C-alpha cells in the first residue's frame, strides 16, 4: 500500500508514505503552468507501486488534474484544506498566520523524516514540508497508524 500526499499548486509538494505509515520520499516541483502539471501527473501516479490513495490539499482546476487521473486509475482521493490537517499538529496560536504555520510545518516535517528514516534534506521547501504533514494526516485517517507517533508528539 502507498499513499501520495499533494500540497497543490503550480509549485507542488509531494510526499509518499508506505502502508506502515512511514514516509518514503518527499519533493517539491515548480510546474510553472497547468499544462506541464497535466503532463507530469500520469507519470507520477504510474511510477508508484501499490498506490492506494491520494490526499490532496487544495481545489480548483489544479485539483481536477489530480482527481481526473486518480479516478481514471480507480484510486481513492481525499481532498482537504489546511484547516483539516493543521489542528492535528499545531496549537491554535501556531495557526494564526500562514507564515507561522509554515515555520512549524518545517520543524515537524524534519522530525517525520528522521522518524521515518527517509533521506534528510539539504533544504526543505514549505510545500514539501506541508505535503509530509498532509500525508501523515492521511495515513492516520486511513488507519495505517492509529495516532501520531510518540516521537512526533509535542511535549
């Protein structure tokens, strides 16, 4: 089983989780245009063995690109907004501004990378960091792990 998390935009964050709930890889890509995104989405989905579900943050025309391709392949898709996943990871004061939330997302995403044993980043863009957290929310929602791992819980 595999779950792909997408922090959607022309600059897209992606994070892949395996059925154990651990992060496998993460990345950020600047597509620059909807057309370039449309060309790449099939290749991305085709490259993931055992893809079970996608969790997408965002909506509109860009979401439709992912939705149509996922539906064509018979994959489960969950579309959410930031207000859905952020409360699981952040205190209310950390969500008051997008800038603050992005800072905390980067910190927690680095902890997820370490916990998962994934390759450590030289730089971690905020869209990849948010995709990591969207995916972690997704694996909890799918029941692949029951709760936020102790190592990732805030003191």
